[in-house]
């Protein structure tokens, strides 16, 4: 019996692995089919994450409207999507220039977006701007610019598209935000403030849109790494600050986030937190044990200043 138990266990494990693989494959195919023929608008489509979202939704058969700040990069993305897409199953994307931080132009671009197909099924607010520095070193003008890009821009575009969705009583609005909309990290005050504001707005919007059958989702990754970026060595790399906040694998890859956005749309998830256990725990500690959270943050600041002095 002992000799037979080993191959039986191996067969059982293989069977379970096969079932899990088939389940995940079917779920992924269903996610892609859920966006087929849907009109999907993606802002900042020329960013690393924007390109991956464009690829995922394009191969899923969505009718894309891609927005970006430079026409050359939009055309390059268009060519890349066309070259890998199946013409019988995909649509040629439509391209529009949009700087989400230029609030004055958003209404006009929104009208162009609606003119492309007459409606919008899914709006993916992806555009974002980052800044790093101590509060006293960041000018008020830069604070306002960050708020325009990360808060006023997305909500202005959302408000411009919303009446069309309400009249059709269907639609899905996605905000790709950040874990910093949940917890504030020192030296990111302007960025964290804009992300907190966006979370508050879209949380309220979700409740208000329920009667119109319009879904509102927020996807909050720790931070999105570049394709080839690796952490630079530092004197305080192993500090409690880094241990507490940094994702073990050094960020979330754009492909991971894009695929999660597709699953979020397909499953109509309300909120997604993409984080490893340590930063995920930080969110809960901030909520239930704020004094402990602030103590850890302060410890990290002191250690950083001490290291810089040395």
C-alpha cells in the first residue's frame, strides 16, 4: 500500500493542478468575452500600464478609444496593437489627444470620445502624476498640478461621460488609483492627498450610481514598477520603513495590473487592493491601530534622517 500511495498522491496533485489551471483559463476567457464589442476609453494609454490595458482589452475584442498626450506615441501604440491583433476579432483603436491635467480641454475631448461610437461602456481613468519631496519643499503650484492630474482631471472626464451612461442605464467606471489613497506615506504628501481625494469621490459615486446600474471600481496597487527597473541599493534598504511598506517583489508589474483591471470589469468588483501581505497589513494597521502605524512611520523617518547625516 505504501508503494502505491506515492504515485496516487502525485496523480491527485496533478489532477488538482489541472483543475485549477482549467478553472483559471476558463475564468480568463470569460473575462475577455465580457468586454467584446464594448466601447472602452483608456486615459494615458501611452504609459506602461496604459499600453498593457490597451493590449488586454484590444485582444478581448473591445472597441478602444485611446487617449494620450503625444500623437507620435499614440500612433506607435496603434501600430503595435494592429500588428498583433486578429483583424476578424478586433477593432482598430481610435486615438485622441488628451492631457488629463489640462482641465479646460477635457469637456471638448469628452464630446470627441462620445462621437467616436455614440456611447462609452467602460471608462478607465489611468492617468496619474507623481511627485516626491518634503512638504515644505513642494510649491503650492505643484500641489495644484498634482491635484489637477490625479483628482480634478479624472472626475471632470467622469462627469462629462456620466450623463450618457445614466441615460442608457449602463456603464462601468474604473479608477486606477494607489495604495496611497488608503495610507499616507511621508515625502508623498501631494500625491497621497490627491489619491485620497479620488478614493473619496469614487466611493460616493459608487453609491449614487447603483440605482442606474452603473458600476464603479477602484484598483489600488502598491506601486507600478517599470519593465526593467530594479531597486537601487541604499544604506537603509533593510530598515523597518522599507520592510513595512515595500512590496517584496519590488512593485507590481504593469501586466499584472492590466489583467486585474480586466477581471475587475468582468466581475464588477467594487474595490481591489493589489499588495503583498506587508503593505496590505499596513492598511489594516492604519485603520485599527493608528498609533502603531504612526510610530512605525516616524521610526522610518528618523532612521532615514540619521542615515543621511552619517
